[in-house]
């Protein structure tokens, strides 16, 4: 986890990008609303969370066209 986060922060600082944290809890709706609102280009998350996002029943209600990369690491449970 530390290696991945360090690499991400390095790129963010070097390229002067913005990090967006949707909420303190892992809520799929918050994630989708944040991606849409800030037009996020990359999403970082654990596989289980990303699968929950992909399987969200109303995912088609959100504009995720800005996303071009998904970064994941960790164990799929």
C-alpha cells in the first residue's frame, strides 16, 4: 500500500495534479459523484471497492468519460 501511494503522490506532485478523496467511508455513490463532479482521470482503489463501483446498479447515471486509468493493488477478497 505504501509503495503504490508513494508512487501516486510522486506523480501528483511532479505533474501538479489534484488528488480528490470522495469521503471518509467507502461509499460507491460518493465515489461516482466525485468522479463526475471533478472529472477525475484516474481512480485508485482496492479491487473489492472497484468491483463494487463497476457493479453499482445505477452506474449509467454517472458520466465517467473522463476516466482513462484505474490503479489497483491489494488482495481480492
